[in-house]
C-alpha cells in the first residue's frame, strides 16, 4: 500500500526530482511485468525516479502512469507531459528524508 504524502512533502520531492533524468521508458509494449520489476528495483535503489511514457493519447498515458504506480506500490509525485516522477521509500535504508507532515 503506497504511503500518503502531504503537500509539503510532494513539493519537496518535486524539487528533488527536478535535476533527475528519466531512467526508464515505457515503450510500445506498454506496461509489462519486466517493466514493473525494473521500476520496483529502481525505486528500491533510488527511492525517487523519473519514467518517460510514450503515447499520443493523454488519457492512455494517464492510465498507464496510474497503473504503473499501483503495480510498483509507488506514489505519483508529478506528471508533466510524457514524464512521471515516482517515489517509494526504501525498505532497508532511506536515502531521502522527507520533511515532517
């Protein structure tokens, strides 16, 4: 179950994600189990990642982003155009310390 973030925490994470490059890209095959596994692995290592989602239809992109967030057990921090920012705290060690709620 994804964690709930306050507006201040989302603002903080958006600032942290500003300088990040997209490390994964959703292609023509859509969201596969392999992609979900890669997103989960990247989130475990980095906690905050950017993912590019291909597709011309806005509603389809939004649905793919929501599905990816749900399947990877992550929180959607921000979506701008084709790029989505996901956050999930690490299980063992947290790299990002969020501001208090």
